[in-house]
C-alpha cells in the first residue's frame, strides 16, 4: 500500500516488527505452520461440544497474522480455504438449534461475521452489509444475554458488534448501541476511544482528516504484533481477539478514512496492519 505524503510523515511504521514476528512464527517452520499441520479443519467435528466459532476465527486469525507481513505466502491461502471448509460445515450444522442454542446469539453472531470476512477476502469482494448488520446486532445482544458475567470478553464482544454495524454503513446506529446502560470499565480506553471516534465521524463526516490522527494513534498501538498489555492494567486494555480487532479497524479505516471500495482492495486493507 502506497501512503500519501502526509500519512508517511504522521504515521509510524511497524514493518520491522511484523517481519520479526513472521520470522519467529512462520518462516521458521514452527508456530503458525505447525498449528496448521497438527489439526485438520474438521477434525472431531461430530463430537464438538461447543459451537465452531473459535475454530473458524482461529483460521482467520492465522491468515491475518501471516498476511500482515507476507500477503502472498501460500499459508494465507491455505488458512482461508480451511476457514471456508469450516464455515460451510458450520452453516449447515443442525446443532445451532439444539446443543449450541444456549449461546446462539453470541456464537452464531461471531461465526457469521467471521464467515462474511472470510468469503469477502477469498473473493476480493465487498462485504455483505445486510448480513454484517444482522450479525452485529446479534453479537451485541449475545454479549449481554449469553455471557454470565460482564467481563472484558463480553464488553469487547459488545463493542465488536457495534463495529460490525458501522461496517454495514450505519455509524449512527453503532453510536446508539454504545449508549446502552452498561459500564465498560474493563475496556475503558478502548470504549472511550471508539465512542469519540464515532462521534467525530458522525458530526464531521465530510472531513476525514479530522478523524484520521485520532484513529491512527490507537490503531498503530493495536496493530503492533507484540502488543501485550499487562493483565492488571487498570484502564482495561487486555483486549481479547486482537487479530480480528485489527481487521475490523483496518476495514473501518479503509471505508471511512481512505474512502475506498473494499472489493479489489483486500491486499491494501491488510497492508494497513503490517505497514
């Protein structure tokens, strides 16, 4: 991705860190590749006790961690194809209405959103905004109703649901969802940053440069492959699901700041993470 001069001056590059991460976890033949070789995408499928959400997200996570440094690596294609195998099996699995029903809102909402990203990335296509909107609302509902405790996991899931709604083209609805009578103390800085970003986006939507510095300052912290805040951080920055968070933020940046179509630009969208 070629950055404009003003972007090159204001943004820091994390390229060396991503290359280091790639050498340590991919090029060495250990780490990510070993994880792929150890298990097939549908291993023990019939005996799954919980929904296949994490299994699908894991394949997408691996693809993202490889592609950020080496987009054309054959393992990226392998992960995407494995993810497609999982999503095809998961979408037709009847256990959503029985065994997995107790957490269907959060699990199926997350599963569907990951499937939308995988299918769009595989075809270098646009996102299915209608399905993203539905899955976003389902994730928000599930984070509240399906999680027994309002921990950083549930709080992060709720915010991710609002981000899906934003990616579906509804910033006002996303902001409305964030005004729910809930505390976000476990992810305070994340919540505050994203709420302020949405507010600025809604009221100054004709001026993307007004939101760019605030967005990039946080995005550059999150997209660092070695970002690992202490668990006892009182500001609640122990964020679950970082690779998928990076993808959502990269897509938000591309759509609302760069103002470019998603179709035909997945290479550039991912490159924003590994820049």
